[in-house]
């Protein structure tokens, strides 16, 4: 969920809706790898192949070093996100939502693929922001990332805010920044209220997102973990699935439609 979209209301997060159980999807980078977007910490993850790349998304480095900002804009310009399309896992989540089952998506991803698959914007909580928008670190003015990248392609190596001249950055939560408390608060409310939480494609190692899995289990939700490698919360799960996400998630979510 981008900053300009308000979280769902408490009434929308009150558990069963019209007698139907609330399903929460907690998604991480692994759900988007089939769309051509690499994860960060996996065997072929971005941080393993280029450890220095982490500086490009670290707030302190970004704000203090113009060269880091220039490199960061070039990284955004060539990001695989712009060519990526929702895969079978994203489509399965959207299909579940269209079936009438109350669904909330809590995602650690910034790629917007859940929304492109058809999940309504107001039902997606983007914990780490969105790479499809830009924001001024000075005045807070929001703008389109596409517009900012057009300026980069036209020759501006480090485009400034067109409102105040401040430093422009992606509307994502960089290392060293805090999560939006409104979005995190809404995610906590969903975790407490849901009847089922499916954690998919996430290592459940990054806090506070990872703790949402245990929070849901503590409040009585059925916890299902779909991930290629073990997570710290496997012992809490009612079901752990190790099969490829694109193959395993669609039939799993289909069982929830009933």
C-alpha cells in the first residue's frame, strides 16, 4: 500500500465477514521470482551477487553520497520490475479475492504485482512501500516513478524534487528508515483478526514483518508457510509446504475458496 492510500478500517479487519473466514496472505520476494524479479538473500540473491548493491538502498548512504544516488537511479532505470508480470501465484491470490473470500494481502515486496494481478489496492498493505512511486525527502511531495525515470533517461543523473528542489527517492522503505506506522498498524490488526495466514515466499527473518506470522498463530489463526527453505516459524505452522510456489500456491488457495 502506498502512503497516499489509507489502511482498511477496523470494521474491515474484524475477523469473519458475513460468516466467511478472513484469509491473510503474507508475501515475500519468493512469490515474485517466477516473474523475473530476483530475491535478495537467496542463493542467487542480489545481495549475494553484489554485496555493494545494498548501499544503493541504504538511507544514510543515499542521502550523503551523490554518486550512490546516481548509481541508485541507474539501478531503478534497469530494474526487471518494469517488464515483470504477475505469475501463477499472484493470480491465485487475486482469484481467491474475486471468489468472495475476504482477503487481505500484507506484502514485503515493492513491485506492485499483487495489484497488477487484480487484488484491489485497498486490500494490499505494502510494508516496504512501492517502487512505482517517488517521494521528496524534503517536502514529502509524491510523484510517479515513471516520470522520474523519464528525467533520468533525458540526462538528469540525480533528479531533484520539482516542488522544492529536495532529494528525490523511491517511495520504498530503505535500510535505516522506519516502516510507515499506519501501514504496520493495519498489518498487525489483520494478523490478529485473520482466521488463516499464508506466509508465502518469505524467509520470515526480517522484522517486524516476520513476527506477523507468530502473532496470527497466537490469536488462533491457522498458519501455513509456503517457502523453499526453512523459516524460524516452521514449528508454529499448521502446514509447511516446500514445493515451488507457482505450483503449490494455486491448489492450496483453491481449497480455501470453499
